[in-house]
């Protein structure tokens, strides 16, 4: 007579084999396929559960119909927005067309950009703009904590809602797992419209826990926009307790705010199924004061996510790096690049381009730091300069190239950001913004140490190198 143990053992192995077949048939990158197969086979039960939660691929699914997307995008952006004498930079015409064709990310001219390099500068500016809001406030945030800063910002939003201003807030359900429901309910009770992004509730949406809205977007009255790497949490001002926090946020004034607005309204429809395409969200934009045209930038707001056919932001990074003539400067808190990005960095360096990368000396995620070390040594050996930021935790996410193009947003240079998360970056064409971000990069470089000057990082002992290589094998899953 067959025992229950034998039956359960057999059923489990059948399920494991079916799961591995599912991974193989999904036709992902071979490295990611092998990583998931190893986890499922060699980590009993836990590996299978881990795959069900974090491994199922949603890129082929469609969460928004093309008809609704057209109404949210083409009707609003083409019917309400007109740009006279729009001139596109010839050197980046193909990149602009790439974003338009794949993401319907239209280019917008004459944008004034203000750069904030820490929370002490950014959050007072944000609160000031919120206090002046008259029509609407739209916030799309990965983390909205219920700490002192989050409470201050929620009070400001409640105050505007009481004054009749439309306030909409999207927060990521996983990013805010440790935030009490009462915190958001209080805002709802006071007239703020609050919705979670892709809530994870067992058993429904269990497999979606891996696909999170990592965006940081704020639009006020359709005239002011903020985008970058800062969430709403006190550590973005005070640091982690052991080290200060260095981050980058951009304030955009000009028609480029329309691109941020479109990105928010698509996410709102994704979460709330309310289709909004009213003219009032795309008002005529006038800059506060006449500026030297050399300081203004052309912009494209580009979003990417696991349900898009292609990883648009990653494609943009690759194209910029490969088209660089003089330099590429890159800041990221986590460096686990996809093969195309890694190949592009090595190719640019081999072609004589000055390629520099700044990452934190100490990461806030130890496993990611271990996995990234071999990647960093790899690019150093190909001629890339890698600097480790020592003045705190570097959470800044930016790329600047040749004093002519730059990008900043929520996207890390890692597989999770490029392929799994819903991300947003603004791409800015012109010397104005590019030089600002270049100067910021060079200032950060002064507070960094060259990786080649740290022998224990460049030439670790055998066991440490073995461990880092083993963790790197799991980088497609991080």
C-alpha cells in the first residue's frame, strides 16, 4: 500500500517539473530562466512558492485596452496640446522617435528645470507648491510613510482638499505594507482620493507582488511637475540613522508637465478605472519669467513596466550610451545591469568614451551589494571608472551624456527596474539641464573613492569572490 508521504512527494515533484517547464516555455533571457529553474529545483517548497509570488511573467498581459490608452493619450495630448516651431535635436532624433513609437512619449519644448540634491531642499519646495495649488494635485508614489514627514504632507493635502482642490494619490501596496490603513483612511475621510497600486491580497494578485509601481511623480495644477528618486519618508531627509541620504529630484516647469500628467492619469485609470482626459489637466503653460533659451530643455517623460512589450527606459539608456562621443556619467544606488546595458557600457569605454559610474560605498541592501561587486569589477577591467560615494547613502538615479542629454527618475540600473517595476524617467535634451546634472555628478565624485584604490574590493580573497559570484547568479531575481 502506497503511503501518503510517497504520494505527496510524487505530486510535489510533478508540480516542480511543471513549474520548470513553465519557466522554460516563457522564453525569457537564458540567465533568468536558469536562475529560476535552480531556485525551484534546489530550494524545496520555498523555491516553488517564491516563483509563484515573484516569478510569473506578466509582460504578455494587457491591463489597459488600446482604446482606453488612446483616449488617455492621443485625445488629450494631440487635441489639447499644440506646439509651434517645435525643433528636435538632430543627434537624438532617432531616440525621440523610439520613445514616441513605443511609449507615445511626446517631446515638449521650453522647460525650465530645477534640481534638488536632498530632502532638505526638495520637501519645503514641494510643500510650498502644494500650498499654492488651485485646481488639482496628483501624486504617484512608491512609498508614502506615516512618519513625521508623511503626516506633514498628508495634512497639507487635506488642507487643499478642504479648500476644494482635487487631490489624487496613488501609493504602491507593497511599498506601503508597513503603513497603517488608518493613515490613508484619514485622508479619504477628508476628501483626498487615495488608491493603492496593484494591491496584493491572497489569493488574488498573489503573483503580482513582484511587479510594483516604483514611480515618483507629482503634478500640481498641470503647471508644475516633480520627478526623481525621492519617496515620502523621513529617511529621505534625515538619512538612515547610520548615514545621510543623497538623492535627486527635478522640478519641471513648462509643457513637459503634460508628459508627467499623462503618466499619472494612465496609472490612475490602471488603479481606479476612471478614464480622465479633460482639458483642464493640460492648461496653457507660461513660465514665471523670461529665460535665456539656452537654459531651457526639450523633455520626454518615458514610462516602462512589465506589461509593456519592450523595456523602453532600458532601450533609452543603451542608445544614449552607444551614441556617446565624449562622456557618460551614471549614478545609481544598485548596479545589477542587464546584458544590453553592460555590453553598451563596455563598448562605449572601449571606443574611448569617458564612462564613469558612482554607486554607494555602503548599500542599504547587503545582498544587492554583494551581487553588484563582481559587475563593478567587470566594468572597471573594461576601462570604466567606478567611484564609491562615501558621504552617505547614494539613492540618486541619473545619467548625463556629452552636455546635451540627461535623464533622471525612479529607474535603478538593475534588472528589477528595467524589467519588473513600473518606472518613470524624464529625458531632457539641451545644455541647461545636462550641465546642472553634470555639475552635481562631479560634486558627488569629489566625495567618492575610486574602486581601484580599494584593494579588498578589487581583489577579494577566494571565498569572498566565490560568494559574490554565487550571489550574482541570483541577480536576475533581485
